């Protein structure tokens, strides 16, 4: 079975649209299998999926050569004969979609006229496939939520994405994010997600002349996934002791206009309301009343970065890189939030880290809380990229020269910052 799964994945990466094992790929779908939005049992799309009604969302996968995944997925589901086969299929298709996006970002797969490093086709293809999975009604019982979680993990790089064994090669693990703020501008991209796709699996030369391999994942902008432990699932295997563990970790997200920031502090609290996530969900926390995320293990109110920030802030072009030491706290014995430029005071309660009280702060806190538990000597922290700008004024144009130039510049500088780190040495 493992051989068939690998063969199917290889076929997909060579541009073959059927990613099922050969025997299943030609099986006739069960006549009782249904895939129809009109079916009474089909769930209504969630707020994130509802954005697929905009025809531009279909254009992203089409103009990147990833639309075959979306089109062929329902038939592949209907050819599945049991729950175990469904699990294998979701793993295989998710991993194939992830690798196809990585290969495209790194110039190994051609297709469409969107820029190679564009992170948006992967996002919209995954979302469309999740809708088709939700509509699927096989003859045998399946746990749709569990299958969706498997597909999400596989299509985000959480599975089959281990470091390659190589003596003397250092290992850097990073995470990016999906696009967000899409109700205001559906065409938005996220340079942290683009950087993850462009860097995943690459070997780079560090500033000290040594070699490092980068592995990356792209995380959802959804509180529910964080509550369910996706950050811990992503970072845990890379922090476990062993030859495949990372030498340095850093989460990456989109931050402030015109500047990179290394965040000195990550806070334990959520406080971003009324700003919703991609599923239009709120965290329940504000600056006046911060809350702790569900399922978060024990830890300090604030965690300090252990990245080599002195070396990493040596990169200054085309964007300056700064160390951000600001936090928002409720000082000990007080009730209201206080902004501080020089870090937290003893006994205070976290309101926001340097990057705020949203999911970029939380991924930094969760990953570094786990790092301190499993590998306290490991360098880790968070990097905010500049805001990606340059979309054309015409909402029908998905890309433009300024947008592509800015995205290339940001992702190239992410690589420069990582090179300057010497992987934590």
C-alpha cells in the first residue's frame, strides 16, 4: 500500500491529474455515492467557503494549473470503497496538492499565468476541495471532520515533509499563513505563505558558509484550528529529539507596512476582537478583556525570542529589519491595559505581544511554549514581513507588476534574514 501511495503521489507531481492508486483510479464510482449541493444532508458552506461564490476564486487554481485537483476530486472520493481507503485518499491528495504548489513556486511545475510563487491558488484549491469533501455521502460511515483535518494537514505540509538526513546540514523549520482579510479584498495574498512554498525543501548557504535545509508549513487563519492543536501538530515533530529535529524554528506572518520586525515577545492572550478570522469567528478577547486560548498548555504570560536577532537585523534592504520589544500588558495590581515599548514588567498579565493579540502572536507563543518544553536550548521566535501591496485598482485583475515585484522582494528578504541567522549558531 505504501508503494501505491508513493506511486500515486509521484504521478500527480508529474502533472497526471489522477492521484489515486492505479486500480482505484479506473474504478466506477458507486451509484449510491452523491456529491451535490442540493442534497438535503449536504452542509451549508461556512463563511470561509461562502467566498467561493465569487468567480475570481475559481480563476486562481485555473490560472495556476491546479484546477485538475478540484475537478477530479469528487470522482476520486466516489471511487473509495471503505473508511480506511478514504483516509489514505485524503492523505495522498492533500500531499500531492501541497507538493504541486511547492513545485510550482520553485519552478519545477509549470502552468497558468499567475506568478510561480503566488500562494493564493493553493488556498482557493484547498477550500474548494474541502467543500466537495463535505458534500460527499458514501455508502459507508465516515467521520467528515476527521477526514477534513487529515486533508488540511496533508495539504499544508504537515505530513510527508521531514528533513532529509544529511550529516553537517543544519535544519530550519518555519511556518507561514493563508491569506486573510478577504472580505475587504478577495485578491489578497500572504507573503509568509508564499515564502513557505518557495523555501520548503530548499538547501541554502548560511552567512557562515554552512548549509541548511528549510522545511515549511502554511497554517490556517482560523481560531478553531489553533484550538484543535494544529500548531503543536506542525511543530511537535520538528522539536522532538532525534536526527530529524530542527536546529532553529521561526513562525512568519504578515505584519506592518514597509518593515520587517522580529518580535521580542509573544503574549499568552487573545485580544484581537472585533477583528474576525477567516471563518468570521471571534476570539472572545479584547485589549480590555484578554482571554487565554483553549487547550494551551502551561507557560509564562510572555515568552521572549531566542533567535539571534542581532545577526538577523543586520539585513536592511530592500526593507529594514527591526527588533520589536513592545508589548501590551495589564500590570500587576492594575485592571487596565498598558502599552510598553521595552517589554513586560514582572507579574503582569499578557494582553498582546509585539505582533498584537491575533493568530500571528499566538503561533509564536504556542510554538515557543512547546520549544521551551521540548528543546529549551533551540533558537525560536517570530518574524513579521511587510504588508504586501500593489494589487491593480481593477478588481478583475488578479495580479500586476507592482504586486509581483513586491511579493518577490519580501520573500527574497525572508530568505536573506534566515541566511543571516546561521541557523541559531
